[in-house]
C-alpha cells in the first residue's frame, strides 16, 4: 500500500507504508523508450518502424504477445494495438537525483533513499 506518492512529469514516486521508495517513469515518447530498451539488450531495430511495429517485435521476442519485461522496462500491447511502456528503476536513489535536479530541488547526498524519496514527494506535493 502507498503511504504517499507524487507525480513529476513522466515520473511517479511512491513511498510504501514500509518506507520503501519506488520510482516509475511512464514514457510520453514511447518510441524513444523502445529504443532505450532495445539498446539495453542489443536488439537490432529499424529506425523506420512505427511504434506499434517496434513494440510488437520486442514483445514477440521477449514477452508473451501482450507484455514483455526487459530489465527495468515493461512494454505492453493494448487490445487496440497501441503500445505503452514504463520503467521501474532499480537504482532508486539515482532516479530521485534525476527528478530533483529536473525540478531544482536541493538535496543532501547523505540522505538515505527513504529520506530522499519522502522529502521529494513532500516537495512535489507542496
């Protein structure tokens, strides 16, 4: 269960009841995220593929026809054929730094991930 959460741009920061912090990025630029994902596994792609073609090929190669999990990335194909992607960061503190820098939030590098995540959610929700 989420104790608190905040959205900043494409990022969702969630602080769980246990204090654990998760950062997820839901991509506006799906094709760009598919390129990132493909590069992480060395998947060769044609830059002329449409988002649907690209996503479908990744899902066929690494998934079950509807969804593929490739490292930190999840790619889904909706019933309409549209492709969506998101990333759940393994390096949570690095993602928090990225978000903090993008919004001009000054942080203490000595903060734990839990402290950092909680303070950043509070800042975004002001």
